C-alpha cells in the first residue's frame, strides 16, 4: 500500500473507529460539489491522519466556512471533536448538521448513536450537583456551539468585505461610480427588521442570531415565502424580513 493511500485510510478509519466497520470507503468524500477539490478539506484530512488534531480542526472549520452545506465535512469534524479533542458539545452540533444536510443517509442510525454517546460524555463532565436540567443545558450549549460557528463565518465575511473595499479604493472606480445593488425582493413593511444574507448563512443560523433558537427558522421562512423557493435556497445579498 502506497504512502498516500495509507494516509487516506488512516483518516477514514478515524471516523469509523466506534462502529467497527472495516474498509476505507465507509466515510468516502461526498460526490459532486466542490468538497473533493477544496484544499482546506484535503489539509484537514491529512492533518487528522498525522495526529495534528487541532490543525485538522482549523482546516475543517475553514472548509465549512467556504462550503457550509458539506455534510461529510461536518461528520468528520464531529468525529474529531468527539474522539480526539474531547469536545462533545461541538461534536453534537456537527453530527446534527450532518443529519440535517443528509437526512436520508444510510449512516443516519450510526450518527444518531454518536450523538447519544456524546451526550453521555457531556453528562459525565457536568458537576454532580448543578441542579440544572441536563437536556436544557445540552440544548443551550449546542446553540452556543452554533453561535460560535456563525461568528466565525461572520468574521470571515467581514474580512472579505474589508479586503474588497480596500481593493476598490486603491485601484477601482470611486464609490460614486459603483452602481447600487439591485434586488428583486419587495421592500419590507415599515418597522420590520431585515437581514442581508451573507456567505455561510442558513435559516437555522439566522434564527439563532435573532431569536436564540434554531426552531424559529420556520417563522422566518413563512415571512419570506414569496422570495424563498425553499428553506435551503438563500442567496448572498438577499434581504430577509425578520418578523
């Protein structure tokens, strides 16, 4: 077996460790899209195979900022947080993201088992006499993990905007010559809040930002049905009404 294939197999076996399934194709990268061609994804897998787990986490997060709907990357990062980084909260978040993005996956039952295992790991870390409801604590901590992911995405977007602004200022036309962004969305009702969709946004992350819970995504979706064909078809620059 060549060195490259050996590295690939070690990365795959990291994700398969707790189900005891043999073979290197159990967690193969998803077909289609840009995941297989994303250099940060390749760096993440290679770092995980080499035992550089914190480096791997960094590159997985960079991958997900560029490709937030890459379910396979969420799954592999969840396994990494679960087994190597000792972070069950982040693991649960990424496992759930995978199940939302790939609800019909043949690995659903296995991943649900991972979630239950991570819950037990989290419960073992909690003080015995906190008096808090474990289920509610888990929900709050999982949403906190979602907020951390959203904040990372927003920081990356802000850096991109600043870079683009500096480029226009130094070499492009003056701001007065740049045509305004044209949107086909109807203007929101007077007094209504709006949110401009940015790279990495989902209805779930927007719901957490404005309401503190992912379950409020349906409220936002209902208020924008005329401009959203489905809950997964957000466009960068689109304005959403936040009821």
